[in-house]
C-alpha cells in the first residue's frame, strides 16, 4: 500500500479550493485506490487505479497526484486508514 494526496493548483469550479484537496492510498502497485476529500463533508471514493483518479480529478494537469510514500509501506497505510476512519466517525 502507498499513500497519496491530490494537490490542486487551479480551482476551476470554486468548490474544492487549492492545496491538498484529498488524500488516499493505492492498495497495491497499479491496483485499486481509495480516496477521501479533505472537506467538511466527508466522503470516500474507490477507483480501479490511480490513473483513473488522475483522469477524473486531474483537470488537465491543474491537479496533481503526489505520493506521500516513495515506495509501498503497509505499516504507514494501516495507521493512516485508522486515522481516516476515526475522523470520519466524529
């Protein structure tokens, strides 16, 4: 598993804002990904892979996927997932 966030540099719609707009992780290399929005209204989304995340939310390069972990790191993702769930349940 490997963590990432989406960095929005230009907000075309005025909804998401700029900066780190979402966080997520890739379950395994080139495999499924989970992402949640860094907003007051908390939601999760699942994708076939991170390429689909970029195709849907990249806005032609105005939003970039940035890896938090240089390589797969199962321990960091488990702690990360626990934090996400705790925040979601609040």
